[in-house]
């Protein structure tokens, strides 16, 4: 029996987690508002499923890349704050890590890659939630109930705050992991 989860290798999972999911979250409310505001657009989409799906996919990827870029800029701020906390040790370790070639692949490197993926997901999704919250304002203007709008706005803002806090913690763990990887590594045969 084929393993369904074998399809989710890093080559597939990384863009899904860092581009497509944040992109879909970021455009979802705007897409609904567009269809609600322009009924003819909804009819056009209904008549052209394949073409519409392709265009929506491209928009998701594009917005996901924008959110990833904004997240990378936020990560630079996290780096700056880490340098202030550690008297620039964070950046020195980061540069030393980038200049290190490992003969074997220590478990810690796989862990660091997982943390990088998590950090990119947290930052991209946080900013996608803000985009979704802005789209909710347009939906409120178009007639979405105010109670529903307020509830969804609060959810978006809570998730944004939570994801940014998690990103800060993930960044700290990633920094410590890189510092550890610069030390002696034990190779067991």
C-alpha cells in the first residue's frame, strides 16, 4: 500500500508551509470580498474553474513570497535584538555557522533546518493574518455582520501576536542550536 505521507518531502512541504499556506490565508478574505462585490467575477470564476484555479494559485504563490520577504525583514530585526542581548555573539555565531562545512550531517543540522522552516512559517503566517484582517474590514463594509467581523478580527490579531511571539522563541532556539553546532561534534560509526 502506498504511503500517502511520503509525498510530503521537504521539497514539497517547504513551499507549502512557507508560501502556499500564508498566501492562501492572506488572500482569502480579499478573494471573498472581490467575489461578493463583483458578482460577475464570481460567475466568470464559476464558468472557468481550471483557469481561475491557476490564477488563484499564482496569486497565492506571489503573496506568499511577499509575506516571506516581510518575514525575512522581521527576522533581521530579531537578529538585531539578539545581538543587543548577546553583545553581537549571535551574529558572530551566524557568520561562523555559514562558513562551516560539515563532513557529516549532525542531527543538530536537521533540527536547525526544522527550526528555520518553523520560523519562516510563523513569520509568513503572522503577516498573512494581518492581510486577512485588513480584508475583513472590506467584508464588513460590504455587509458582513459586525459581530462576525469583530470576532474574526480578534482571532486574526490573536494569531498574529501568538505567531510573532512563537517566532521570537523559535529564533532564540535556532540561535542556540547554531552555537552548539559550532562546537565539537561526535561522530559515531
